C-alpha cells in the first residue's frame, strides 16, 4: 500500500496563533502507528523539561466512543515533531519525514506571506492617512470629508498593528 498517495501532510500541519504545529494523531496516521504508541514515545523521550514545555502541549478531547471520557493527545511544534520522529527509521519513515518537513515549511511560508501582506497594507494605510491628513489640514472644506475617513483608517491601522504584534504564550504567569 502506498501510504503517501493517500495522505495530505499539508492538512496535518496547522496554524496555531501564527506557528506551524501538528498533533500526535497526525504522527500516528502518517507513520502507520497506533496513537497509544506515539503517546508512549513522547512520554519516554529523554529531552529537557524546558524543551518539552516549549514544543509539546498536552491536550484533551471528548471521546464520543467512551461517553465523553477525555482522550489525551499532544500538539507539537516542528522542533518537537523532529525530536520525536528522529527515532523512526526505514525508507518509508524517511520519505514521510521529508514530506512532513515540506508541509511544515509550506505552512511557515504561508504564515510569512500573511504577515508580509498585512505589513504592506499597514504601510499603505499609514502613508495614505498621513498624506490625507496633511492635505486636509490646509483646507477647511476638506475637514468634513476627513472626519468620515479618519475613523475607518484608524480602525484598520489598529487591527493591522494588532495582527503584526508577536504573540507571547505565557504559561502560569511566568
């Protein structure tokens, strides 16, 4: 069976607040492993506590098959994923690793494109606002028009500034 033909690894890499991530479910599916075996591999990794905290987030979801009993899984970064799958070997595993790396890089490029697009829109809006402000400041009759343009421009600029801010995920108020 050609597992690569049936998998879309790009769909297994998600955007989580601007960072490319995947899950232990995706790893199990891609490598043809039982999810419990992937969970055990994550649990048995010999990495530092800080690396584990940065790259593996323990999550839970309701298991509909067991009356809503929570089922755990991990969400992981590209670094976490790479650390986990380094031990997976064989020609098939190597091919899947390569495709997963391509999928992570594809998602990172998409996130960069969104950032650059927002940055370009931000610069255009700020430049336009500053030029219009200068133009209308000399003309009392244009001041009335400016009142209607200023608030939407300021609102768009504020939204873009928020989108361009880096997100800090602080755990436990540290």
